[in-house]
């Protein structure tokens, strides 16, 4: 039989990201090793980040992440209005070819409107898929078999070594995965920090260090603000005015909502009968495996889940509770 579920940790959270980097749109940038993009090469990938900027404050283009050399390589950026578009467009450049969807596809608006937006692009075989705030907005067929690899030693955040269209605004939670994540995976984990050892996660820079470092939580490609590992004029500033994420605070014993397992393979969520909660179960890849809306006490059967680590996210009363648990194998 499958063993009892084990709660590993329980947290109550608020939707605040303590620190992030704000770039001045002039010369601010960050540098990280080019290791992950070179490792991806011509393979599938997902690149994602949270951004907040104002369209009118950008130059024609606005660069987010690039390893280009002499104009060739990989670059995530906002392309200036083109082809009849009214707005700057989320774009990926491969070997000098730009891929975008006019007016940000089905989003049909500006992603640089002074609000926080999550952006993501995946490559699956010969197609690029574009996402805004967790929703698909369009796709483009790739011309040939371009590679993300270049001879550059570093990749630039908020800028580009080949061209000068720096980004003005906030960037945080930059992540690279070595496979094409599904829409459900992107949506399921975009609002939360993900485990550094998540399968397929090859680069993860939250950019909440509040110092000279830009730490890669996967442990392979940490970098620095500016153009060197000492303070210089190109250092972006740390700010508290950041895009919302789910950081961790200790659960108060007096909190009216409880999340626990009952020893019979079931998750129990208890809260006042007048309340309403949305319960989301995600696996360690951020994929949503269960969604439920309930009031009062809910008992959720988790026994059909495969062995592995999961997070139960409970949204209720303006707060987010997250319980990490493990389903052990049959024995």
C-alpha cells in the first residue's frame, strides 16, 4: 500500500517579493556565465521572467537577456512596433532572425504598461511558443535549426553586448529550463519560487540578493551586477517595488486555516465555514495535478498521485498557504 503522506513544511505567505533589480535604461546590466544557453544549443528550452516597465520610457527595442556575439546568438527582448503593430512585442532572436507575434498575439496589448507581467517563450522542436501572464499568446515556426550557443563568456541581463537598447524597469525570477514547459507548468509555477533542484531547471536567478551578486540557485552560473564583480556605474539598483511572488513567512499558531494530512492518504484543509478557498496541487515541475474550490473543511484524496514531492497551495482570505508534502512509494 502507499505510505502515509508526510508534510515536510508549512508556510503562510503574502504576495510580496522583497528585492529585485531595477535597470535605468542607459547602461545598467547584469552578467552571468553563458553556460546554460550554450548547453541548450539547438535543443528545446523554456526561458521565463517577471518584468515591469513602461513602453514610452524604452528605446526602440528593450533587451532582457542576451548572449549574442556580433549580432548572432540568443536574445529575449521587446521588439519595437513593426509590421503594423501598436506596441512593443515580446520577441526571441536566434542568429539574427527575430520571432514575435504582432501586438503580442492574443494578449493584444502592451506588456510594458507599468504593471508586472510574467513572460515566457518555449522552443519545442521547430516551433516557438509565446506566453504572457501564464497564457499562450501565439507561436512561430523557426527558420532552420539555429543554436542558442555562442562564443560569449557571459550572458547579459537587461542589456546586450552587440547593441545598445538597454531595458528600463524591473527584472526578476529569470529561469531557464532544458525542455519546453507546458502552459499548465508555466502557469502553475510563475507566482511561486521553485525548488532549485527542479527537474530540467538549468538556470535560476531570482535577482533578490541585495548585493553585488546575481545568484544562480541551481549552483552553476552565478554572476554579478554591472560589468564587474565590484561596484561600477553599470550596476542596476535594488528596489522593494517588485513584482509579486510567494516568499516564506512562518505560520502563526493562531491562524484560522490549517493544512495537514490525516494519515490515510488524504489532505485536510480546515478554515471557517463562511470562508472559501482555492486549493491547487502542483508537482515538483510546477505542473498542476489537481484544482479544487471548497468552503469549510475539505478532505482531498491524494492517493492516486504518483510517488514524489508536491506543493499544496491554498488561496483564502487574501493569503496564500503552501504545504510541501511527499507521497512515498508502494510497499
